[in-house]
């Protein structure tokens, strides 16, 4: 059984007649020009000729990239089956089917057979999932971006999987971690990812760990500072080997590992370090664009109309307004679920500082608020409340999953937030 490394969170598992690629993102930016790949991808679209299956963990564009999928030759798409966990909206399945892929939905926490390979997936949060693979007597667990608050949740995965030989897990943070001057928060975010890795290794007790899903850099002028505290793969390699007492395997794009065999990661580590130095000691590649008042107001009108069409209007009316300072226009934006007002100058108090391009993206796309949180292209001023800003866009986010904001849903979400600290204490 072979693991052929693609990039970031993507690899091809080759066993028997199955060639399964996970989360292929080969090129381009992600999260509204917020991320780029640290290293160039060697896997080409022509290499999909032999791929039999694609599995997607979730819809984030560094895992599910429609533009990359459309670049796969159509004749190859017809021979590939897309695997994705069962969802109410079936959006991923529909998009892939429209491109010509065969599709197959996975029932969470149920084993399924794929040409002699057993697969199982489980859900994490609103959209994420993990994948378990059982092939040739070896079990591989791909945790990608999944983060669980309690040991009980990890224990459930362990019980479903049984003994795990190989664990693939994220090794650095992947979202906004504080303002430019909050270096202690940045360091804590990096340390939290190491703690998460420790928790997983202690629970699953794998023989091998492949650190992955973090081979990206924050490439925009508005978020470039976030790179300063990232966990580099060389330090994570040492952390796994010395602190976690597990065998780390680091694979560079194009590398192939025969699962279970000794592996020398030195060349991959050197190549990654050179790439880190190149991108992180350079300049941002992506820059802000200013969006006109007319386009912002048009986007806000359409945003409001969609909210009113999908959700309880009383709940929309009582949602607090939010004030944002548009840094590229020296302008104040006051947003409610019913519309947008634009005023000249900086407000006395804003919830958030961001560029007009980011506000426009949040208004135009249901996933825009989530994208902004991940790409980190914003700052929170003293006394600000970014949560109030994101709360409005969270409604659009749940709508993308075919869920309307109703009184029962609002009550359920509120109770879940209240119960979360107690759940962590009881089950942690």
C-alpha cells in the first residue's frame, strides 16, 4: 500500500484496484485570496487518469476546490467516483455530479466497502469530517482539520476504528489568531495545535504520524503578519519524535511512502524549510481591492433579500446591528439584516476593521463570514465585538446548509452554547 503525496491535505492512497485521492487542492489561492500553498504541486491534472475515487472532508476551498476539479479532463471525471458524507443540502454531491463525476454518499459512522477497501467517516462541527481507511490489514485515520473539545469524542472515533497504525493530522493554526500586535495570542494558537496533536496521539496511539493540512501561508497584505508564529514542519517533526514518542513521516509533493516501511524525511524537511524561507521572508502576493459604494449597497440589498426569504423575519429584526470601519475607504459601514448604511470617516467605536473587498465577499456568499474568519483579513479594535459582526453572516452560513433560522433552531443553538463549558468539564 502506497501513499503518494500531493500537497497540503491531499494524498493518493494506492491499494489493490483503488486509487483514492483526498481533498485535492493543486493550485491557486483559497479563502478570498487569503491563502497560498507553501510548496508547488507536482501532481498534475493528467495524473487523475488512474484515480478511481475522490474523498472530500468538507467544503473549505483548500479541500474542495471546484476550479481545480473543473480542470480535470472530462474523460477522467467520468471514471472517478466522489465520496462525501451525507448532507441535507447535497450541494457537494450535486456540484460534482454536474461536472460528470459519479457520486456516492457515506453514512456517518458506518463502514462501507469500496472495491475491497473499507472506509468510514464521522462528522465534526457543522461541515467537517474525518476518514478512516482499512486496507491490507492496516488502518489509517485522516483527521484533517477536525478539532474535538473532549476526550470522549476522540474515544468514540477510536472505538469505531480500532487500532490505528497511521494518523494524519493538522499541525498549525488555520484562521485569525489575533491582531497584529498580539504576539502572545499567536504563540498560544501555535501551542494549542501542538496540544491537539498530543491529545490525538495519546488517544489513538498510532505507530506513525503524518503532519499535514498546514502547508499554506497567509498570502495577503492584510494577513501576512499571521505567518510569524506558524508551526513549521521541522519543529513539528522533532515534537512528534521527542515529545510524543511517535514515528513522524514528512512527505514533500511528489514523495511516495510504502506504508509501514522506514522513511527518511530529511530531504522533505529541507525542501519545506527552503520554501518557508522563500515565502515568509518575502512580500505578500495578494493585495486588497476597493469596492465601490454602489456595489456594496447592491450586494447588501441582495444579501438582505435572501435572509428575509429564508429565515424568520422577527428573529432577523431583533438581531443587533454591527458597525465596521472600512480601512481602504475611510468609511463607516452600519449593517443589519435589513440593509447597509455607509457613512464618511471612522466611527467612535467599531466592532471590526476590514477592507471593502472583504465586506463585499461576506455579503455576496453564504460562506463569506466563515471565509473571513479563516483568512484573518481583519482587525478587532479596542472595545470592538467581532462576534456581533460575524453573527449576522452566521445566518447566511446556516442557510447554505439548507437550514433556516427559526425559533427552535435559535433555542437549540443558544442552549448548545450555554452547555458547552459544562460538557467540556464533564467529558474532558
